C-alpha cells in the first residue's frame, strides 16, 4: 500500500476516534465550539479518594499487627490501642508532610464545595454550629495526635454532603479555619489544609 494512502487512513482513524471520544453518552455530538471536557472537580475528587484509599490500606495493614480489642473495650484499652497505632503510622509515614493527601488542586476543590454548602439556605446555621466548639488556632502536625483537651467540632450535614465521602477510618474536622483529615482509630492528623472556611 502506498505511503500517501496509509497517511490518509491514519488521519481518518484519528478523526473518527476524536469525534467518538467527544460524544456524550447519549450519542449526540457536543454543540459546535464546545468540545467535551473532563470535569475538573470530578477528577479532583477521584484522585483525592485514591490517595485516601492508599492511606486506609496502610492503616489496616498496621492495625492488623496489633492485639485485637475486646468486644467491649474500656477507655484505657481504646487509648492504648490508639497510641500504639499512632506510633506505627508515624513510623511508616516518616516523610509525610502537609499536602500529601491534600495537594493544591484538591484543596481548591474542597474549598469550593465547602463554600457552596455555606452559601446555601442553611449556611448561616452551619457557620454558627462550627463556631460553637471551634478551638480556634491550634498547632497541628501531620502524624501528630489530635490535640489533647481540644473539642472535636461536629461537622454540619450540609458540608459533609458536599464533600467526598470518607471511609470509616477517616473523618473531616474543623480546627479554626483549617480542615483536617482525622484517623479515628489512631486519633492522628493525617493531613490538613488552611483557609477551608471562607468568610
């Protein structure tokens, strides 16, 4: 087959593939001048949850090495278990730093989601709820235990609904203007971001 014909066929295949890739699920092509684009927020959410899953896999691997808690553990047993798990996590994540799970694109996405939730009809009540027990500015450290004596602020349902759903091992919490990812079993700050609550 002559080279010019091969080149023409290649161009045709690329054009057809490009057109097919841009068509929405219903089969109709996008409007002229508006090519299909990847939803940036959806992509940020997927990548964020992938990093969360990787952390949870590590969490489960480390927790499986500890003696199993009894069916009805005492507070002392729970605290000892949390401290042991926190030590293992810190040892496994020696290079962990702020932003590992919450890089700039994820932080921007979460701020947008929180902002939308607070702009809704229940936004004012949500802000008041957050402010009631919020300890304000507290020193945080990745892999560090949740500060002793600092109340755990309840997350408003509207904000939780706007954020990617966390597995049982991780919770969102506010401390001051920061949003933290809290390992519930180890009581460890997995990561955090500043300026999560826009005025």
